[in-house]
C-alpha cells in the first residue's frame, strides 16, 4: 500500500483496467538510459489523448499525488525516475501526426510520436524535421529536455523548431501556447517556458513544429587528424567560411578504437571528424572541396566517401558511438554526460579534461557535435568498485565546473534531471531563484516531476 491509494482508486474508477500497478511495468518506467539508480512510480497510466492526461492530472492534484511524464525512456539524466513515487503518465500511445501543411512547412503532432516516425510520414511531402539525436525518443520528451543532436550547427535545437504547444498544467487545465505564425510579439513567450522544463511545469501533449525541405544533395566527409587541436581548428575555420555544413562530429582516438571494435572497421585510431554538407549539388561539391583543403592544411588524412552507401555507413558509425563506447568494458556501468562550451574553447577543455581522465585512470571515450561546442563523455566504471565510482563522479564534477568557467553550460542537450542539479547555482546564480519562483507559481504543490532540475 502507498500513501496515494485514494488517488489510484479514483484513477481506476475513471480509467477501468488501465492503471498498471505490476512491478514489471513500473520497473520499465522507473529509469531511463542512465547511471542513476532506478526509482519506480507507484502506478502507470497509458494516456491516449490530451483530455485523458488532463483528467488524470486533475485527480492526482486533488489527492496531492506526484506525476512523472514518460515518453520513450531514453533520457540520460534520470528525468523519468519517480523519486517521489506517484503516477507515471506514459504518452507513447499518443503518437499521431495530427496535421501537416506543406505550403507553410509546418505540422502538429502528438507528444508520443518519435522523430523517426514523423520523418517517415513526411517523406512524401519533401519536408522533414531537421533534428537528429542518437536515441529513439518522442517529440514531447525531446522538447521537454530541449534536445538537439547532430544537425544543431545548421538548424538549431528543439527550442528553434517548436512553434507552439498544448500543455496540461498541474491543476489539469489545458492551455495552448504559440501558434503557426512565423513570428509574434504578443505576450509572454510561454512556449519556451515549457521547452527544457523537463515536465516540472506541465505535460506537453501536442507540438506544432517548423519543418524544412529535404536538401537536393547531401555528402559526407571523413577525416583523421594528428591531434584534437588540429581537428577543432579546422572546424573553427570551416564555420568562419560559411560552408553548407549540416553536421560536424568529432570523435577522439579512444572513441574511434571503440567504433572499430564494435563495427569491425579499421579506421586510423586518431581524432576524427565526420562532416555532412547539404544543399544544391554544386554548392555541396564546392564546399566539400573547401573543407578538404582546410583539413589538409591541418595534416588530416582524407577517407573517400563517394556513394550513398558510403554516406549511410559513415553516419551509422557515428550513431553507434554510445554503444561502442560501452563495449570497451563489457559488464561495467557508464556515466554518460555532456557539456557545451564556446567553440573556441573546445581545444582547451578537451586537453584539460583528457589530462584529468588520464591521471585518474578513467576510460572515457569522447564524441561530440563539435560545430556547436557540445561534446559527450562515456565514463566507464565498475559498479562494485566504490573507489573507482567515486573517482568518476569527481572527474565528472570537474568537467562540468571547467565548462561553466569557460562560459559554457553544464549540459548542452541531455538536460539537468537528477545528474546536473548540483551545478545549477554555479551556472545560473540568482536566476536559479527566479526559476524556483516560477515553479512555485505554476505548481505550488510541487506535483509535476518533483526533484528534477532543482529541489524546492
């Protein structure tokens, strides 16, 4: 029995047979893809509409029952862990493309639709949602964590692609923010209040999204460099040239070693750039030649990527990075983390972090969206070795502090959740108090995903 039994009784009456209490279902919803200990909800509800979400939230609010929204469970920082128990509202069955208007290059979707499924449905229109994260994630979850991925350098993050939202507030009220107009000076920008809020202010149930045209041509480049600094300097110069860069991904030598082992490939185990250029055929060809020349000036080895099959293989390698990294120490846990700094600071932070990890004896492959200064470390450790686990935690803390000191952020795209809460004051200062004031105003009972981003 839990202290929320009266809430669950009312939920069961409202949704007969649909309030799941079994341990297996709760366990599936009590942890994301992260190193944080699981924290199971007391019950799970698979919602089918905005109205059902609102009704469930109203019942929970009446009984003071915490609520945790759930999409695909691919979050890295424990955003779906039910640290206060309560009800998990799973939106994965709300997976419809509600509207697409090709003339205006926008669409409206339910929050449980994945970006892969959306782009498949949009293919015939010649449009797509230009965001490419490694995980199989729902669009509601991606908005809630302000996700981005490999195409940020050209198209921005979810914050740039969401035009409007339907949100269920902590009292069960349904509101609509933003709209389909390409710009507005009307009122507070409530849309972006909920983007990145990680479900702490309300539950996103529908999104209106800005789309873009599928480019005429896309080609890739693969380059091995003698060192990290040479690779990052090439990126800085390429960005200044204004090339039609769609993705610029960096892997360190250890990450390349992991990818070789995982995919049975034989790339030189050196810092490596993977580049995607998109646009007209003439523009792509000219800009790739320019990038080739810039890379060559920094002593890079160029690997031919000429056919569509080569292109697909290059990006399949990149998307295998996380699982390849974990494969370096089978059976071990991984603390997967990300930070983001100004691009010009990349060589310094990567050098200092690499030296720190080496001195601590920590195995931590690095891959990142170097075009926007965001990179990831997969810090591997033996769960049974408390000393090693502590070294990893401390090295992770120094990484985040280093990024903030360089004018960066504790997280570029994973979000705060549980894992980055302790760094919010250092990054935001007095602004953190305003965030807490907003949380108390919107959710005075602290029912929406409590314990995430900060503690009240």
